[in-house]
C-alpha cells in the first residue's frame, strides 16, 4: 500500500449509507447558504427598485441652486451624473369661485400649474410615471397630472395645443414677488395674486400619475413638466439638481466639500447636519436620499449603517455556526464509530499525520460531491419559489425578480467548503490521537462504561420504569455522544427561534398605515357634514362600514410621573410648559369614530374594556399613546409618549375657535390601544389620541359636529355606487372633497400578505433543514448502536421493552436539548434584536410561541427519528446484529 489515504475512497464506497448521510448534511448546509444569499440579493434588488420608484434614483439633491453654481456641481469630480430641473414659472388655470371660498375659507385664490423643465437625466432619476401618452421630447411639449384636468375650463386631451401664461406669484397687498423656499411648490397665502410675464404654446403629449407622496396642497398647486436640455444655464434662474455620486462612500463629507466650494449660506440639509458657511446665497436646500442610501449601508446615519451591518453579519455567523454543527456532528459520529479501524491503521504503521490527512481527504471528496449539488439545489429551490410567487397576484413579491449572482454562488461554495474543513478538523485530530492498543480493545462509541459510574435515578424508575432508567443511563454514560446528538437538536432550535424573532421584527417595521377605502372631507365654513350624508353612505350596498370622524384639539395637563422618561429625554421640548404638578400640552386630540367605531376598536385594545354606557357616564376614553419616531441618529423607535393606565384621571379642556381654552373636564382612562381604528401602524406624529363616544366629545367641546367620514368598502362587489355618490356630492357642494384609497389599501394588504408568505416561507425552509438535521443525527446515532440494542435483547429485553427504551431516550434527548436550545435561542434572538437597535429600536419580548413550538418540534422530531432504527431493529435477528460490524 503506497498511501494510507488511498483507503478513503474504499471506505466511502464501502459505507455508502454513512457517506450519503454526510453528503446530505453538506448539501443542506450549502443549500441554505445559497438560498439565503439569493433571497437576500433578490429582496434587496426588489426593495431598491421600489425605493427608486418612490424616492428617485439619486443620492443627493440641491434645491433652489443659483444658475451660476450649477456647473460647479455637475462637473464636480465626485459626481457620476446629474439631472437638472429648471423653474419655468406658474400659470393660472382657474380662479377659485366665491362660492368655493365661502365653503372653504382656506382655499387658495387660484389653481396653478407649476411648470418645470426636466432634462432626460432628471426624468430618469425622478421616475416620472405616465398614465397615458409619452414623455416630452422638446420644449414645446408638456405632460400634465391626471388630477389637474378637472381644473381646466376645457379638459385637455392628448395632442391638444395648450397656451400657458407663465409668471410669478405675488403678495397682493404689497405687489412684491412671493418668496419661494427651497421646496418651492407647496403652500399659499390668502393675500396672493398672480403676475403674468410671458406666453408659451405647448402640445399635450402625456398625462402622469399622481406622485406617491403628493402634498396636501396638490389640489391647488398642480405639477406640469416640459423638456429642457438645460445645456445653457440661465444665471437668473434657480435650479433643482439631483446628483448620483460615483461612490456612495463618505457621501456626506463629499457633499459638504461641494457646498463649501460653492460658498453657500443657510443651507438646510434636511435630515443631515446643518452647515456653517460663508454668507453669499440663501434658500438652498440639500437633501440626501437616505431611503435609497441605507439599502447599501451608506446613509448619512452612521449608527444605522453599522447596526444593519453588524446585525446581518451576526445572522450569517449564526447560520455558518449552525451549518458547521450539522456537518461536524456527522463527521464526529463517523469518527467515533471507526475508532477501532483507525487503531488498526496505527498498529500497522500509520502516523497521526496520515490518519489526520485520511479524514481531511474524506472531507474533501465529500465536499467536491456535495457542494456543487448544494449550489444547484439552492438555486433550483429559489427558482421554484419565485416561479410559484409569479402566479400569486399579491403585489409586493409579484414584482420580485430572482437574482442569480456568481459572487453569491462562489461565496456560498467557499463558505460551505470552509465549514466542512472547520467541521472536520476536530474529528481528524480526535482520530489522530487514537492509541492503537485502546482503539483495538474498544470502538469508542460502544465502549462499556463501569456501571457504578452512572448514578441510578429512582424518580425516573418510578415514573418511566426500567426502560426509562436504561434510557437515562444510555444518554449519560457516553457524554460525547450525548453532546453531539443534543447539540444537533439545540442548533436546530436556535435557528428556528432566531429567525422567528427576526420575522417578527421585520413585521413590526413594515406595518401599513392604510385601513380604509374612501375618506370624505367637508371644508366649508360650517365644518360640519350633514347627518343625511352619513345616512346616505351607509345605505349603499358597496359600503361595509362607515365611521363619522369627530376630532378636536384639546389642552391636557399631563402629570409629571405619567411622562415616559425615555421619551422626555429624546424630546424634552414637548413637555416644557409646567402647570401645577404636571405639564401643559397642546399636542392632543379628542376623537370619536361614532358608536359603531367603538365596537370595531375592541379587538385593538391592549388593556381595559369598552363599555359605551360606562364611557358616557364617566367621560371614559381609550388612550393611544404609542408612536413611531426617528431619532437624530436616524434610528426608528416605537415608544410610549406617556404612561397612562386604565383607571387614571386626565384633566383636559377644549380650545375655542379663537384659540382660548374652555373649562377643564376630567376624563377617565377605560382602555389603552397602540393603534387607531383605521390604521395598522403606529402614530408618526407626536400626538396623544383620546378616543371616546360622540356624547363625551359633545360634553367636553360643546359641539357634536364632524367634518370627515371614513368608508370601508366591500371587496366582493363593485365600488362604483360609492364613487358615483361621492362625485355627485362634490358637484352639489364644492366644500366636499374625497380621497380614493382603494388601490392603496389593496396594495397594502397584498404587501402584508406577501411579506408573511415570504418570511414564514423562509422559516419553513429553516424548519425543514432543522427537521432533517435532527432526523439525520438521531437516527444515525441509533442505527450505529444496533449491536448494543441486540445485546440488550440477548440478555432478556423484549422487543416492546427496547422500543419503549428507544422512544423514551428520544424524548429525553428532546427535553434536555429543549432546555439548552431555548436558553441559547432566546439569548441570540435578543442579541440580534440588540444589534438592530441602531436602526429599529423596537421593544423585545420573550418569544413564548416560538419557544413552545421549538420544544414541541424538537421532541416530535426525535420521536420520528426513532421510527427507522426501530423498524431496522425489528427486521434484524439478534445473531445477525451481533455479528454485524456497524
């Protein structure tokens, strides 16, 4: 024999079942790594594309930049490309009627078109979405917003000529040009006029869809876009520049250097830190597209970047550690059961180095077989997953595209190979340390320990009988085998608990804030919707529910001990006006969704009860004091602003129309909720909501008027009766307006459904791999002890006794492992949550449901794992089993 390592191939072929189990373990590990990498890359690709659609494909924008500074930005060495937008002026398309002004005292004097000139790069970067037609190709073509068409005297159509009188908005009382801030598009004054300057002819070539983040003022100031190549920059104009940097590294430092070179003053950096520069230009606004940047870990919030990086690194380490454990277990069991073989090789001259090389060569051969298969199965599995998703009309994931990345496959393969070698080093060193004499004398795993070394358990004997005592002794007499098998179960539980917690965390950060179909608003002078309108709405067949919405701002005295100290530390200015033993605050609203709204709110209570009669009698309110906010470091947190509890009394007073407070009224907290009735998300503004009955609203405020109705439409019939009625309502009374949220609501529900499919589908993969891992380890352990079980049968144990012993042994493995698995799983789950706190500071709770399911699953799987060994034992005679070399 030239080389001892040449025995490797013969052993692998001779022990096909054992080799196959090891290959399956490696394939599962590489499949998991490939699937996770592919899912992660595909998910990020989807989120990036969606973020680009909503926020634009740029990194930083300069709004209101003087013409003479444009070239310095565009030609900066850090800039890859820049989209330029010029202000072409405003144009009046209709004058607000006197009737509309009477019904809506806050209406703007005119409805304007805000015309801007986009170059091709700007249209691409800002993702202008067309409803029909095409984008403009020259300065004589224009596209209009679909929601502006009703404001024209004659509704424009595709191909129509349109003459616009462009000019400036002025202050009517002084004649001065109305100053435009960095945003420049929103807001108006009642003391406002228009000064025309020039006329331009356009051809209407397209209509664009409403922007996802359209402003509340969009009913009076409406966008229009023409094409301007902006090659020649007018120094008298202000421009919007949307920049894509060559590199996203240190993007804030590069932007600051760019601003510094321009010598701009009073630069409002939006979410970034304000700059102190030399005085020369004003009204410039610099904004970072942090929604896009953070997906690459390059946002201007370093804490967020580091948090996400560390959290995902920890997840990868956990996965690698767990997959290493799967392979390590297989190798370790294999080596322990071959101790006598290695001893024989030592007896005939093999050195420890040669034994070690033999095991590592075995790992190499198995890796060369299993890793390509794992890469293929991981890719095929993902392909099937995405193929099935394509048949689901469920919005968010429907547009998700599978990204097959060569670097991901290489990384998964390398990590898999690295995992195999790391897993094989320990067993290889163990095999190399075998003493020839001891190894030939005993096989390691079937070595008979001294009976007195294992203490009998009288309790187990009474509870489980002699079989239970044997099962307990079998586990305790071979600590190495117990640790290997238990570790496999523990690893599987850790995977499940950690990823279940991660799914819950992501679910909390992606909640929808839309839970209604239509909203009817009355802005007339009375600010009151007639009850007949509500009665008409609830009679419509397409209406599922309709809620009249009463809302009144109230002044509240919050006792100091009821202010959340953590929130006070973050926003001390919110509680700065002391009054008696508390703080006086104005950021509070007394609300009611009508009597039927209270019934719908019951399922959202976190404490207390809803009893309408009690609330009317005691001035009872449901308090919503939880909110989502972004800290100065860019962290998203969910926090209680105050700490009111059921039974607390709160002094409030309503504000008159002139802003003066009325007398105090004492409210009683009868319930606590984290979310309002018509939202599945948390408040994002620093308000406290007191939800009550219409009768209590009237007692506190002195009026019973409501100016808004929320409508939830049925999903199984056409909504046309609702829209027809709402359109007729706005035509009869210009004070009425309505918003259509049907499509947005459907999209939000679809996104929530598909997110759950995605997250729990992924957990399903984890569960499958964990199941196969436990099945592999436990069944292999029992199969390799066939001779041992045969000995027990030979000395008098019946088949029933052996079967009961094996089952009890599986249960005990599950129980012992569940204890360690839940402790480690909870610890790591909290650790991952803690790492994410830099980006999402969400309260962590012990995952009781995941713990129970993990424990039950581990015990059930160990029991299932005993089925095949018991069947095999039943089919094998005692003599045959004793002769067999496992």
